[in-house]
C-alpha cells in the first residue's frame, strides 16, 4: 500500500495538477472507468473525480454483490500560492486515490473483489483557508452541497469517508481511527466487523473516535462540527463510517509537511479489507434489525440530515 500512497503523493504534489492528470493511471483499462468534472465555485474551481472498479459479481454487470463507496473528503489538497506543498487536508484525497490505485492493480492481476467499488474525491491545488478552533482548516472553492452531489452516488450501498481529522483536541492518537456508523440521522454503535478488520490490518487494538449530533448535521447551520468527515451522511440513506487520519497533537488542516505516508498506507490497507469482505457479505456496517427497532421505538431522525427549523 505504501507504494501506491507514495505514487499518489508525488502525483498530487504539483501546483498545476488537474483531475485529468490525476486519473491517467486509470485510463484504458477494461472494467475501470475514470472521469473528471470541473466545477466553478465562489472561490475558485475544483475537479471532481470518480473511479469505478468493476466487481466480479457487481451490480453493474447483473450481479448481486453490494457496492462500496470510498470518498476522499477534503477542502483542498493544497493552498497555492500562499503555501507550498500538499496540506494535511490532502489525506482524504491521497487515501481515496491510493485505494483506487491498489484496487486497480488487484483487478489487473485477477484479484477482483466481488462487488463494484466507486471511489470519489476532488482535486483542488489552490483552495482557500478558513479560521477554525483550535487550529485553522482548509476551505473549499465549492459548497458542501456540491461535494455531496458529485461524490455520493445512489449506487453506493455503504460509504467509507476518509478525511484528515487532526485539527482538534479530541483525538490524541497518531494513525487512523473509525467513527460509529451514521445512518439517516442515527449515530449507531460501532461495527464489530470493522473493529475486527482494523485490529487485523494494524496488528493492534482498534482505535475509534467520538462524534456528536452536531457532527452529523449539515454545514451551514451555525453549530460546531469536528470537520466534514461525516457530511456524506446527510445526503444518503446508506450507512456511512468516517475513517479519520489522526495525530496526537492539533494539526492545522492547512499545515504542510503533515501527510504521514505510513499512516495513510495503514488506512488504505484497512479500506481494501473492508472492500473485500463487505462486497462478499461478510462485513456489515450496521445491524439492520436493530436499526429497524430504533425507528419503530423513536421514529425517523432524518431531520438531522437537514438544516432544521428556525
């Protein structure tokens, strides 16, 4: 995995990188489709990229295996010209693209996972920065609603949202951590299957991070969010789990020199095992029976996927 992570870091560490350039390694391969769409926002533009990797029993070819979505969530990969080099916030894009690169390599060698995989993120080398406590964040040239529109697809049966989550005083572990599953406004218990896979791939006890009701509500409602890692959950009925790249100290999202290759490679290894087992029906993000019981007892919580009522 480290090889793929290093390749992606080298590729993205270019002030003139575009979505099309980032996707060159995925072009011309049967069963792999990679596209880039440029979107102009109020503070610049970004290229939304999508990589589709066909499964051996995927729904795209008439199969029944579930589809996994892997989203690299971030404001921007860099803040040129004010800062030189990739920023901490680039971890989401690096992790997503490195996952796609390894899955593509597996596909070409005949190691297809059962279900289709859809990887999405966006490429912006000159994103704005924004104030945030306890340290500054990266901003984005486009709105959160645009990210959700381009990065979340109805075909995704479950979603892993990869995001640098270092700009806080809540997490004090360097590496990566996973969140509880979020589905339709409910914060559910952490998946035992995901904990098992994390322990297996790291050789250590699993690490998780807390989330709050605020974190699963949309940006724009004037309440504090730890970051955008769970914003995909407001735009889908599929279960979403945040995969956070973490640090022991509070690291600004716009800080450079903070992309730890080993940590990202560990997260990618975890993602690949989830992709294998989830699409084989051996890994579950949540308990369907328990979720149905919660809704029967307490009703829908989908209001938390909206801006609410003033």
